C-alpha cells in the first residue's frame, strides 16, 4: 500500500531531519523511548513524545527535539538548523493538532545578553577544557537547585513569603523552569514544605536538566566517556560560544574590585559558590581564605528573600552531609 502524506515526512528537509535522528539514535546504542524519557527526568517528556520525535512523521516542537538530542549526546546546533530548514519548507505552519498557547502573564524582562544563574553556576563548577565537574555530584545537584529556584524568583515566577516558596505559574517555555514549576505546583500542599525540602526533591535531576538546556543553547557538548575510576560518565566541555560567555570574568572582576556593587544575580552566584566550596574553581590566584572572604563580602547585600534561598541550600547540604553512609 503506498504511503499517504501522513505516513511520511512532508518535505525533503523533514526527511533529512528524521534520517539524522535515526543515525544519532543508532550511534547512541538504540536506547528505548522509555529509557530516554526516564533519563530526561520525571515529567520532562513522555516516552510517547520521544517516539514521535524520533520517527515522526509530524515535525516535533523544537524544545522536544533538543531535549531528545541532548540526551543522545547529539549536536544541538546541527539539529536546530535541520529543524529550521524543515519548518521553513512547511511554510512555518503550526501542526494541526497543536492549539495556540494560552495567553498568560509574562515574567519581568531579563538581561538576554547574560546567562541564567544556574547556567553560570554550571559552567563555573565544570572544568573549562574537559568538562568534568569540579565538585561532588551531590553538592552540584543541590547548588543547581538553589540556582534554578533563584532564577524563578528573579523572573517573578516564584514568590518567597514567610519562609515559603510558592510558584506563581504552573508552566513555562524554558525546559528547566517548566519542570520545576509543574512539579512544585503538583506537589505543593498544606502545610507548605520547608524550602530546603524542595532542594532535596530536585537535586538528583538538576544537573542533567541544566546541562540539557546549555547543550540546547549550543554552549556545551555532552560526551560519553569513562571517569578516572573507569566508570561511565557524561562530560560537558564548553563550546567556543560557551567559553565566550563564561561567568568567570564577571565574577572575578567583582571579586578583585570590591568597590563595585554587584547586581542580585552576581551576589547570588557568589553566595552559592561559597556554600559549595567552589572558590577553588575560580582561577584568580587567591588564597582560599581570601577567596572565601571576598565571596562572603560580595553576597553580604542580599535581601531576606534571597537569603531564604541560600539558607535552603545550606540546610540541604548540612542534612545530607549528616546522613549516615550505609
């Protein structure tokens, strides 16, 4: 029976995209759609959606495509360009089954020339050449949760009142923000969880989610390899674009010139780096005690809402460090 238009991609450009996806999936060892969906994190993408992304025939949403590509360690920029070509070949049509997104209040405008807080922290605590984390996995996960929560607060998507964190929206276009907001909205209940408990909820998946966002933006690559102990690991070396937008320069400038008052995001970054003992990752030649003093001074002007978030990170670190290692 000849294929109908709905049984195959509509254009040569779409066919090229799905052919590249099949090749990427094969090179990754052909993991199942359930395996891919589970590796992306709870609630990020369903295995049915992964299947539709991989086999079509309809063009997937760009966000869904890049999520799957990042998990398979593909080149986000290459697949972004393939998707754009396929989209243009379709005349920019919206898929028939996709209703227009509902209008909702927009967050306050952010500095689009600067990386988000969690992206900055991620780059700071990974080696600038081979991309291995410079701090332990638990500390990395905890710190990135704190950074994402601070992002949501800075963008007006999360309120901090009376020591409670309350999402103001139930979804977002950004992959990381959407996952946090959806999960917090579904898990919130009375009495409200203490802020540090949200850190422990998300700590196991925050590094993967933020890494996927950076890969989708073309700022890092995700490479499978072996650790020093010959265990499988995923390294995240920065691309040329990632190196060019490294937060080290901005944070280092504030650390060396203490007369310049920092903005809130820089002060939050300094606080998180200090809590994670990440001062060793800043190549400024400062002694440890001097680096910590400068980080503390840089974050001293944070207000009470920001301090609720940093206290949540600090409490989570203490409680996890005190757990018995069985």
